[in-house]
C-alpha cells in the first residue's frame, strides 16, 4: 500500500569496490532505483556468490566510461541520478574526470558518496562496514537535500571505519558461520530468508535486517546479468536503436539484450 | 553552510545497550538534539563517551508516572530509540499522540560479551534504518516503527563479508576511551561536548520543554521517578 522508503530516488553505482556495491545495494533494498555500471563491456568473469549478494535489487548496464563517448554517456546518466557512489582512488578519479566538481557539473544538486580503501573482487568486513556507513551518509545527505535542495559530497574511509568500530586496541571480529545460518530456527521463524527468482531457479537471500511498519522492504530483484538492462538504461538517455547498435559495435556499451 | 545537518531533530535515547547509544550518538554527530533518559537507580551503562554531546535526564519509565512523562516527551520528539521499551508503552499509543514519531526498536541488542564491533555495527544499522522513514516523511506525512535485530545485522554481514574472522590492527595513538569519530565525512557535523552526568538536564527538559513546575519536579525526584 505504501511505496518503499527510497522509491523516489535514483542511485548510480560506479564501483569498483565491494564497499560501493554494498552501499548501493542497501539503498536499492530500501527502494531506490539503483543502476550499477559495469566498465567491462565484454563479459568475462563468472559471477560469484558474493557478487550476487551485493548486487541484488539493482539494474545493470555495461558502459566503458574511459572512452570519450562513454564518458559523455555517463555524464548524461549522472544528470538523471540523485546519488552517485564511487570507490575510485584519487589518481583514477582524476584520470576518469569523475571528481565531485566534474560530476556536479552534470547536476548541481547531486549527492556523491565516495568510499576510500574498499576491495575489488572479495568483500571483507571493511567493505560491509564502510558500505553501511556510506549508505547512512547518503541518507543524511538526502534528508538535507529534501530540506534545502542542496547536494553535497560525503566521504567514508573504509579502514578508519572498521578500526573505530573495534576500538583503539584492535582485536579479532568473528561473524556467524554463513553456511549454518539458513538452518537457524530463530532466523527462519522471523522469515529472514526471502526467495528470489533468478535465471537458474529460485534462490534464498537474507533480508534487510530492518523491518518497517509502513514501508516493508524485500528482495525484489536478483543481481543483474552483465548488461541486462542496457536497453532500459540507454533508453533513459533517449538513444535510438540505431545509436545503441553503433555504440555496441564500437565497444562503448555492451550487448543490447532482449 | 555552517549549521549542523539535523539541528531541527529531537531524538530520545531510551536505550540501555551500546547499540542504541551509538545509534543516537550518530544523530548527535549530525547535530540532532539527543536527550538520553537514564534510569534513576543505576549509573549510565557502557562507555561514557557514547553519550558525548547528549543531554541527560533521569526517568523510571516502568512506573506509571514515569511512563506519562515519557509519553509527553515523545510528543515533542522526532525519533525515539529503545532496546527495551517498557511494556506500558507501545507504538500505537505513542503514534496516536505524535503521528510523526519514528520509533526504532533494537531487538537482540548485542551485550558487552558480544564485543564492541557487534554493538556498533547494529547501532550503525539502526541509524540508517531510522533515517529512511525520516526521508520518507515528506511523502508519507507520518512516521513509523522500525525494528532492527542485532543477530540479523550480523547474519546479513556474514553473507557479504568473505572470511569469518577479521583481525583489526591497533590504531596509532588511539586509546579505548576515545570518542569514536563519525564514520563519515559530511558537511554539518557538530562538535561534541563531554558526556553529561545522569540527570544533568532534568530542569531544562522537564521544566523547559514539558513545562513542569519546580514543585512537581521535586515531588517526582522524592518519589524516585526522576
């Protein structure tokens, strides 16, 4: 009856770290339309279980934004988003021309959340904590935007974040064993696991550990196949079929799937 | 822009565990006014710096007169965070009096034995989960109840983080008793004053905000309700 908490917002996930993917996923879980941009336009690596976890509730497009025409498309995409999340290091950010001021040129009231120091292929605990902190900061910035119309740049340092959670003396953090959790009777009773239809059948995924009385959040979408939503995303930019086909041939965007 | 980000917000911290106190500390970092309600019979639990910048009142909400005061306080509040809501208070009644209230209940709040990470991580989750209804308020025009479960927060993390055990190195020059910095850089972060003594702001909150007389305040103090 009531729409999801962030139903009115669109979020762009520029990667490349798991911390960024997790931050964007939390906003997607809460109902934002999240577009994950994959820079590899030619599909190579098989997708791991961790990848599927941090990319659910998102749409996926493939766009090589290191090319000039790709960068132009990305700028147009940014102008349609409320929040951009990125995890580039300083050098890469400059090379790609994706620092805050450059991004804001596409949309003056943009919110940019940058996470420094996340990891690429594996997700570590830093990624989880930093991703949650970045989602928190993005929500605070959305609240500020709602009241003032202003965007801003928020930043999270993945290493500092986890360290401050453990305390000055350091230590070891243990998480519950993942493989034992599906049998946990309390979690079962609370319906913590939700079924989601994927291309290879129905999969169970852990729910968001937050329950809202008016705007309940659920696992709605499995992680996208690479470029699965290219047609929708590039359609948002007003590209014609012919233009998409040209860009696909040039390797700027990945295949336009049916 | 120098004004704190959430300076218009009033948050009531009714939590006993570290997770709720940390959640409310994050609101304080962003400039919200946070009133912590401590039990009059015991000293504030946990790490005192978790209450930095908050105001403290004493209140025994398990007694009828105390529950009345808490209900009156909740009428003025935007957010109430609790890990142990007294049975004489429930969301339906609180929201009838103040439809805009966001009530955040932390269940399975990690204990001291679970370690600081579990509590802080649950507190951070509670913070995001509380922000979402505040963002949605513009459209919905009303608050809601949010439940955040400590065990579920850790289970959710276990499905994303590879490796069950993570060793975290000692931070240079940082003691255990240091105020944890906000985990994000954002404009409008508020500088925090040291933690208050329990009940330090009883006058200000009970008389100033709720309009109680000095006589009523001393009566409540004698009866150990505050």
